[in-house]
């Protein structure tokens, strides 16, 4: 390229520079220079867009924080509800336990003053073995063959004793047996367990007066249970080939849900042998 052309290019550059400087120094009506105004017009949309994006980001961030706070509060409330439900269950169980203990105390005061309250520690209901373990033993005065009762009637008898606990064979155990009498007709027999929830009353004479719904109570003839404690109600009557009757008896006490019992340390006093209504017709 010739020297004259280079000189012409340089001259044009110098002129453009002067024009830019002059336009940058000229102020508009609002006091800003034209160069600044031009830059503002060019960069304005970009700045506005970035501002809108930043506002949206801040809004989204605030919304997510609020949502996180709501979820945290919900978890706290759910935990509080679960705690209150647990406390309500405990309160209901305490009320039910107090009611059972009051009934047991009433029974002890009215029917068996010389008795010992005990709680059921564990139970075995395996069909051919129906036993419970209570938290009273030899040091409390418990002995083998002592009768055990609950609110409503007979439960079983003690078959094994340690220092601090004892094993009770329930009436529905196949190896149990208690002398019994039909309260209404005074028909006598022996109630034994079958391993299920129904008892059998055996050795009842064929022509004895026994009806569905009759109440069966202890007769006292076995030397273990005192007379008059409830055993159950007659649910069925069957004749057997030996000329007697086999009577099915629904237990008066739910033997599968025992929690507290009384161990009779000595026979009840005279006049307290029969629970209230024991001699009334069923």
C-alpha cells in the first residue's frame, strides 16, 4: 500500500475520533451526554432483562424457603399429634386398669378378705397347655393347690410355686378339673377343660334337670374351690352312652385376657361363700 493511502486512512481515523469526542461532550436536555445516552439505549434492555431474571430468582428462592418452612411445620405437627395419641392411649389404659383393680378390690373385700392380688406376668395358650404365671410366690404365702379367681368367677389353681412367682393351671386346660353344680337345679358334676374356649361338665346324671343358659358354679366338693364361685353358662347339652350328660359350658371369665387375679389364701368366711346372686335362678 502506498504512503499516500496510509496517510489518508490515518486522517479519517483522526477525524472520527474527534467527532466521537465532540458527541460525547455534547449534553442533551436531561444533562446527559449523547454518548452516555446511546450506551444507555443499547444496554438498557440487557440491564432490564437481568433485573427481571434476578427478581424472579429471588421470588422463587423465597417461595421455596416458605414451602420448606411449611413442610417442617407439618412434620412437627404430625409428631405432636402422634405424641398426643400415645398419651391418650396410655390414659385410657390407666383408666381401664384402675377400673379392673377397683373391681378386684371390691371382690376381695366382699367375697375373699384373706386373698392376695397378683398380676399376670405371662400366659401360655397352646391348646393342650393353658397356664398363666403370676408375680406372687412362696414369699407372699402362695402354695400349690390354692384356688385363683378373678372378677366374675373361678380361674384355676396353683400348680407350681417359686419364691417370687407361681404357675396357675386355668380351667380350660385339659388337665384341669373342678367340682361344679348347676345353680338352678343343683345338678352336680365335674367341669374339665378341652384345650379350647369351651368347658365340659361331665358325670351329670342323664335325667338331671339342665337347660341351656343355666349358670354353673363351684360346689366346693373338690376341697380346692370354695362353694359359689361362677364357672360359666350352659351352652349345649348332649347325652353320652354311659347314661350321663355331657354339658358344654361357656366360661364366665375370659381366660385368654386375664391381667389381674386373686389367690385365695384361705376359704372365705361363713356368709361370704356365695357371690351376690349365686343362689338366684339363672
